[in-house]
C-alpha cells in the first residue's frame, strides 16, 4: 500500500458547487480517483456550499476559502457586501486602481465578467495565499485558474477548458497573461482543445482531452417528481441552463411545429437560468403550456432520461455536454443541433441525428425518429457503445499532470 507521504498532492479550484454540468462532471471525476495514490484538496472559490457539495467524496479535503478571496470574485448574489469587504481590505496603494477598474467597467459598459477579471488582476497581490504546496493544481470555471496562478504554490498549474472559448465574452488580453503562466491545459473535447490552442498558442503542445465523467451517486437515493412526465403521447427531454446559447427558444419553436403537425408531445426542460421569464412568456404566447414545461433543476437527471423517448439538445454552442453524455450512456435516441463541437459526441446517422440550428429542422428530426422507432433504438445502442469505448483513466491523467506533461496522457493532443 502507498503511504500518505508517497501520495501525489492535487488541488482543484472550482468557482461554485451549484447544479451544473461542469460541477457534476467534477463530482464524477472525484468519484473515480484512487485515493490510495492521491491526496486531493478542493477549494470552492465563491466560498458557499452548493447543492453538489454533499456529494464530494469523503477522501477529498474541502479547504476554506478566505473571505477576501470570495469578495474578490465579486459574486453577483452578494455584490454590495463583497465590494465593501474587498475595498475595506485593500491598501492605499491598491485601492485607487481597484476603484478605477470598477468605474471604468461601468462607464464603458463592459460585461461584468471582464470587470471581474480586471479587478482580480489588480487586487490579487493582496489576497491570502492557499496554505501548503501541491504537485499539480487545476482551475475550473470563472476566476479559478487566476486563483491557482496567483494564490497557489504548485509545481504545475492547469486550466480546465469546459467550452468553446470564443463565446465566453472574456477579456482575452487578461486571460492571456494568466494562461501564459500555466504548464498546460485539459479540455473536454478535441474541438475545444483546438479552439483554445488557437486562441492561446503558449499552451500548444501540452494539452490533454478528457471527456466528462458522469457522477455515480448524485441523488440516486431519492424519488423524483413524476408530474412533469405525465401527459402527452411521447416524452422529449432537454437538460440545460436556461440561457440563450442553449437554444431553448428553438426548442419552443420546434414544439410548436410538432403540435401544428398533430403531435402531442410532453417536452421537459430541466434547468434554471437567466432566461426563465422570457421562455415562460414564449411558451404562453404560443399556447404550449400543456406541451412544454420548465420544472427547474434536479440533482438526479437519470430517472427522467430513462423515461424519455428522445433526448433533444438544441444548443447554439457547447463544449462537451454532460447531459448528452448521460443520454449516450443510457442508449437514448438523441437529436442534437449542428453546433461546432457536436461531432465530439454525436455522429449524424451513427450515434444520433444532427440537424441544423433551426426550429423546423429540430422538429423534422424528432418526427423522423418517431416515424421509425427501430432507427432510434439502433442509434441509441450505437451511442451507448461509443460512450463505453471512450472511457479515460483519471489516475493516469493526474499522474501525467503531476509530471508536467499532460500531452503524454492517452487523450493528449499536440
């Protein structure tokens, strides 16, 4: 047996533990690690416990996030309080620069994420460092990678690429300053890795591709609310943040087209987000309340997937969708739109149906699968086999990361 003194030490910093695909895949990754070989610490940058915190394995040590570090992320839910904490803690040398970045961001109407980036860059030198040393550190979402660069003592530091980086509306100049200091990066798909390397060439040559893990134990002990599953002649399921980029307006349009064609769908969208009110208005305006429902986020999506006839992913952009991974793992028929990274998960006519990013095209694809159930079953079975064949070993990835060479991992790309 490996003793604790021989274990490799890893720190993971994540922005929050809210219900979301990146957080769920992090839980899936932590579920699979060998803690006989690894000492793993987790820091949640917003400092709050979220719904997924209860599912962090007991072998993982969750370290406290200092109040000043939380404040420096300028969380939207506690903006006034965080600004007060942050500004009171800064020295006279740093305070004017921080205020200037805040005022400049407001006057220039920058996206708030860009303001956060610039304020963090100014105040980071006065934030408390994370105690201890690590062989490797990973930043996942938000300002997490900035935190490992500025506040963590680790031999090798990595950014975890979760999406098509081009659509994030971040300040690429500030990002480049931080990413240039990293040993490498890990991406959820080859396409995401290639996009990231094109944007940040200093990372080229030391990237790995590691697909999302599906968590094994989230909420499996509980029952589900079956009310959203009642009614309709067939059930369509989408699991997504309620956000414009996820194409839920297109899904509503596709549902309307199906109803106009004489179908009686039950389309369930699991998730929360900033567009809830707008989407609810669209549903009412198109008289779809009996066909299209938004029951909110749930921890355990598997029972809903098991009961769905078709999984539909109408997104405009993705990295590697956790929900699509779950649908593949369960062998469900999948309809996905032709966003740029879709081929990393769904091959048209082989493991699902890929259609144009358009309401009528989505409706046509669904109708085609309804007309030929045997085709849907075949595509779902092939999707399940493809998912099973892509399994990666997270312990190998961690070992390579602690040696400073993730490109040697089996999913590495040059």
